[in-house]
C-alpha cells in the first residue's frame, strides 16, 4: 500500500508540473499582445527562459529580430545570444549576459523598438552587473552565497540584491525608456509579488520592500558581506527614471497547487490547499502541514538555513523532518516535497518522498536521520533509501510543491 500511495503522490506532482509548462503559456499570451510594430527584440532570463523563448518563437516566427537569453542551459538559435548564467551564484556568463542585454536595449532604445522580456525565477544570479566598479565578481558571489543561506525571506534577499545591482529593481527596463516594453512572467514568488521574480529586472521595487541595511543587520550579514557590498547598501539611492511597460504573470505557484488538488480529487482524495503554509521556518511549516486532518497541498518556500556541509535543500529537508515526525505513526501518511524547477539546493534532485516507515527502513541501513539533518545532508539520506524525486531541469520554475496524502491503514 505504501508504494501505491508513493506512486499516486508522484502522479499528482507530475500532473502539476505539466500545468506550468511555459512554452504554450507564452505562445497563448503573445497572441493577445499588440506587437504590430517592429523591430521586435527579446530578453529571456531565468530557469524557464528557454521554454519561454521557444513559446515566443512559436508565436512570432520571423518577426523576432534578435534576443538575449540567459538560463541554466544554452539555447542554440541564430536569433539569440545565449548564456549559461550561474545559479545560485553569478559567474562570468552572468556578467557577459548583462552586457549583451545592455547592448540590445541600447539598440532598441535608439530605434524606439518593441522589447518583450521573458522573466522567470532563478534569474537573480544568472544575469548581473554591479552598481559600481568597486564590486567584483568575487564580491557578488560572496554576497549571494550569504544571502541564500542565511534564512531570509525572498523579499528580504531581493531588497539587498537590488541595492548593489545595475540590473535588478527595473534596471533593464530603465535602459530602454523609449522602447515599447512587455514583460511576461513565470513567477516563483507569492502572488502580487512579481517584482521579486529574478529580482525584478523590469519592475520597480515594491513600496513596502524591506530596507536593505535593516535586512543585513537582522541576519548579521553586515559582518560577513564584502566591504564593497556593504558600502553599496549604505549609499543606495533611488535610481533615476522609472521602469516602463506592462507586465503579465502567466504561471505561478497557485497554478501548480490548483492542478495538484484537481488531480488528487480526481484520484479520490479529499484534499485541501493550505495556502498559508508557505514561507514559515521549515520546522514550523512541517508541523503545520502535518496538522492537516486530510490530504493537503501546499507550496511556496520554507525558510531553511544551511547548518552543515552536506547535500540537500529545503524540499529534501522538509521530507526528512516530516519523516522524523511521522515515525511509527499508525495512520498511513505520505509526504512529497519537490521543487518545480527540478533542482533542490545543492543537490541534483527535485526533492524526496517520505512516510511513517521511512525511519524504520533507514534504521535497517544504520542511517541516523538526526545526524543527516544536523549536517544538512538530506539528499544523501534519501538517496540510500531510493526515495528521491528526480526530474532533471524541468524548464519551468513556480516554487516548491508539497503533497500530503492520508489513507487509513
């Protein structure tokens, strides 16, 4: 029975992934945009950039004059300059992509052309240019490493990132104020917070965005961030000009959660969406999820500070913490936690699946779950149990999905 319920959870996850395919979503959206003027240029950024670019090509064909694409894989096309930007830390291609984007936007601005931005999660590190010459690539990498591992919320992380970047917080949009601009978004943030997707290269920072210095001090980053980064944070000013154009969110975490719930209902499970179980500290989030009286779906991204030098991420750790909480319970409960982008933390897995028998099976292999948890090594734990959720890069990114299934023994 346990294996059957594992298979059901995976089927629900796969169905949800299919619902957030960016290619048809972009193709459909572009058909409703006013793109009669030419030339038309494009800039695609993030983990869904290739899928989104293909959707744009499907819709525009020869009307697309040129584009810059930066993702975690290269896209071979005569129309696109392609870069494999770093993630979660920027690399040399991240800087090269920014320079290529600046050049294309300068051209579009001079021609009063049309620019279609295709923005998705993961782009914060994939394309970057510092706000001043004092900041080196090493500084950018150190800053991002500290930001992604400190346990801060994405809104807090992005406030700091915007303060030392010439790309984020509308930086790309302001580069081409004379061009007609459209931004299509595959969102990996909360609904209404699209300015945080890839740190908002075409959108202004929200008016209630946290103060960068306050964030740095709250998480004690002021003692570990490079001096050049802290200097930029302290002298951060409101940029000249404003981001322009319109934007549209095509897919988000809600899309995936609704599809998962629909599939669960179709398969006979009384299932609710726990929309409030989203960005809690990871142990609190696991406790709330497991408190559901019936099957449930939740999404978002739990806050998960890294404590050890193991391999894993917040989804793998969620599954491990839930396995510990479920140990030896009588009711049959399965929890699947996975990232829709197919990658969790520094591991090659999307996440893992666990139930009330997970720790029993682990003990038979002499695996101590608490030790793996303490060194942030949840990937290695589940790898030995053959309970990883592995998809490879999915070409989309709408945050995490957690599927809780309950059935009486």
